[in-house]
C-alpha cells in the first residue's frame, strides 16, 4: 500500500504543485514527508488502525523521491519500534507502541495492521506544530493529501492525535461512499470525541476518535482510554457482521 500512496504523491505532485509553492512563500519549509508507516498486512485485515498526528517532523530523515518528497517510512518504523534511547523517544511513538501491544496482544503481531501519518506533510524542521492556518488549509483541504491516504488505506479505525486544533478539518472528513454518520460520544473536559460512519447497508465503515496529542499526557490513562475505545468499537463492528 505504501507504493500506492507514493504513486498518489507523484500524481499531485506533492512538493512541486502551485499550492505547495504557495506554502513555501508563507514559511520556508523542508521537503514534504511521506506517510510514516504502513503495516505489511494492512490491506488484508479487517482490524486496522490509522494513527494520525499533526505536522510532520521536519529534517533529513529519509531518501528524497523524485526530487519531490521524503520517504519517511524507515524513520517511522524505527521510531515506532522504539529503537532510539528512552531519553529521546517521543510520546507519539512510545504511547502508540504501547497501544498496539495492549490491543493486539503483542507489538510485533499488531504492527502489521497499523499505519501512522500526519495531517500536514511539511514542517520548518521544528518538532512543534507551528504551522500557519493557511498551510493547514492548503495541505488538508485544498490538496487533501491525508484524505487521499485514507481513501487508499481504508482503515477501520482512525485515531487523530490532534487536540482541538484540527477539528474544523476533521469535521469535513467523509469516507468515500459513506456520507452517513453519527456522533457517538464526546467529553469536552477530557478532550475527545467519537464519530461513526456507515455503509449504505448500515454496517460500520469506519470509527474515528479525536483525542489529545500524547505529548505531556500521563501514559497509563492515555493508553488505557484509546485501547478501551478500540476494543469497544471492534466489538460493535463484529456484532454488525
């Protein structure tokens, strides 16, 4: 599936089109980064999860493809595998690793069925999300790159680690041929909400959870919340079959 996503990047073409050029007039950006990771069994499973962060972490972290975008998948997999020393591990990866381990029963088994990406594909080499609104608008709405990735992946669950700052964009998301949805639950105090999309036959197409970004959040509470949500949504989807 990585190859399909990369072909999509080339068709746009990411980093080279007029909208991307507009972004570089607003802020000097590094080359766009690809999706971070796609598990080898993602396409063949009915129990898949896409984890989505805010902006890509800039820097020279992979091979430049077609003088257009950086292949960040090796970096993403190594980060998810927690190969860096603990002092340098980011919560985005450490918490996701633990979620995968608890939900699937083992990390090595579960990593085959997950993918990692970001809402915005560029950055200014900072590890913080400092993107002006117009760059978010260009990447997410005008180019729709994250939504095109989702069209290819067709994940059963999506966990948006985006806090409140991307809600306007996520609120416009509709999976292909799945315009019917309901809002299941929300908790403003603990900053999460859950939406469910349906196929025409009323079976579940996709569940989404929007939650805090993991950084600076207590690990046990955070991980437990996401794992419980994944278990509950899986049970509901299985009951529909």
